[in-house]
């Protein structure tokens, strides 16, 4: 069975930024807290995943909003 790489950008935290995680080869890794799409690209590059499409149509699962969301959504 082939293990697929899963990249997740989590919702914006109350402290700001979005946690970026990756699951590959049976291992889960927290890559860091991104504040911009450029941060996501850099974290992925450091993990050996270069030229990843950051759009919502790409391989990343964007939780709590797409690549344009970098501040908490107002409640209510």
C-alpha cells in the first residue's frame, strides 16, 4: 500500500498564525506556525516538498479558510 503525503494548514489560532502539519511515510510532523503563504512554502521546502501548489485546488487541505485567510474570523 502506498502512503500518500497529506499536508494540512489548520485554522488561524487565537494567537495568530496557522499550524502546518504533514503526514508522510507513516509519520506526522508539525512544520511550524505560518503567518503567510510564503511561510507555508518555506516550511514545505525545508521538509523536502518543493513547488507545492498552494491554491485550494492543490494538494493542501486548508481548514478554516483558504490561502487568503490569515486572521481570526470574527465570532458571532
